[in-house]
């Protein structure tokens, strides 16, 4: 009542008071009317007895017919319910058997897999299984890395399980010995499994996924233009990592010099690739970011040659944040187009 507004509360209290007064005082007294004399009734018919009069026999026949019809209806309903489940299972059985035959596995073993894993196999996805022990630190860290694995736009399915459940997955982990944790199994379309043991990061797992896709004759990158870009990345990106901190020894000079050379070559070869109309903006953004990297490297190299710490510090301060943003753009774009070589070299 505390939530009811005061006017409504007053109305309710008045209504309750009126109801109480009516029940105690105002309700009209009922007159005692003698009960009517009981009418002569026929004795109640017991089940299984037979009526003696013609009318009774007719009534009994009607009731028997009704009971017979109801029993038949219930029987039909029971038969239908009993037949529905087997019919549904029978309809699904050929499809399940066909799916198992296509994968080359036992239908019962396939049916025992978790639904997500089973659907992924039937959809011809690359399946990545992780087996872990929750109590182990390496397992927890590897499981976090597994969650970061690139899904290649729905072409990869990732699933984590306990090592205690490994028997359930034997139908698809055949050929590898999953006996320790952490273990990661990558299964291709041909049901060939690759085992990774111990702590691994998501980059290592993604490389195994790429290998599985290639074994499955899957195009990792579908657009020919992007495949060419990824090939260039494989040639140059791994060479482009260099520390940009001032105060290092003379090796910094040769490192920045080599980095500058590779950035310039990469930008030149990338610019020479003819981009389809759909990738014009992609190419323009990449060229701008590569140009920025080239400018930063040339500024660093000039400062190092001049042996000027203030100039080196100024170059780092000028290009540090812009280069970080450019690197994030390149990584995001590479992941969007499944170009792993452009992310990791």
C-alpha cells in the first residue's frame, strides 16, 4: 500500500469499510425455505449393469457408444504420439549417416560430438580444439590466446574442452596423441589433425590454421590483388621491425638504414600493383601509411648519421604516435582481409 497514491488509498479504505459493513449489517437475511420433497429417481446405474426399461437401455447404448468413441480416439492419439518420435528419428537417420559418410567417420561417433563441433565439421570449417586443465597457469594463458584466434570470416570454428573429455573427440583427433595440457588440435577438411602442445600464442595457432586451409585446398585470401599484397608483406614486413628508442649503440644505425631501405622498396612495389576499383581506397590508405613510415625512418637515419641525440629524440617524439596509429590501421585492414603475413610477417 505504501506505493499507492493517497487518493487511491482513501478510496480503497472506504471500499473495504463498506464491504465489512455490508457483510455484518446491511446484507439481507436469507429466508429459510423448506427443502422440496425429493423427486422419485431411478436407482443409479452401476457400471457394467444393464438397464431394464426401454428408455434406460437406449440411454445406456448411447453412453456405451460415446465411451467406445472416446477410447478409440485416445488410442489413435497414443499411436500417433508413439509413432511420431520413431518417424522423426527415421527421417534424420539417413541425413546423419550421409554426413558421417562424407566425413569418413562413424555416424554414432559423429553424433556424440558437441553440437557446435558437429555442425562445424558438416559445414566444412577448419576446427580448432583446445584441451586444458583449469588449474594450470600455462593452460589458462593458452586458453586466452585460443580465444584470440582469427576466425577467417566464419571459416574457422574454435572449441575448448577439458582433457578429461578427450575420449569424446577421438573420432576427429585420430592420428595425434592428446595426452597432456595444454594441447591444441587443428583439423582440416580432410579430417587430418595437427597437434600443438605446451603454451602457444594465437599467431602460432593461426599459422596452423592457414596450413590446414592450404591442405584443404581452401583459398586463404580470395581476392587475387590481396593475395599479391600478402605475398609482398611476407617478403618485407618481418624486416620492418626496428626499435626506435634513442641511446642505443652503433647497431641502431645499420638497423635503421636497413629498415629504411625495406620500407622504401615495399612502398615502391606496393604502389606498382594495379588495384581493382573495389580496392582503390585500400591502396591509397596503405600508401599513405607506408609513406609516413618512410619519412620517419629517413628522419631517424639522418639524426643517427649526425650523431645528434636532440634530433633523434625529436624524430621519435614526432613520429611515435602517428606511426602507432598507422600500424593499428594496417593491422586492422590486414585482419579484415585475412592477410596474416601483413600482420606478422
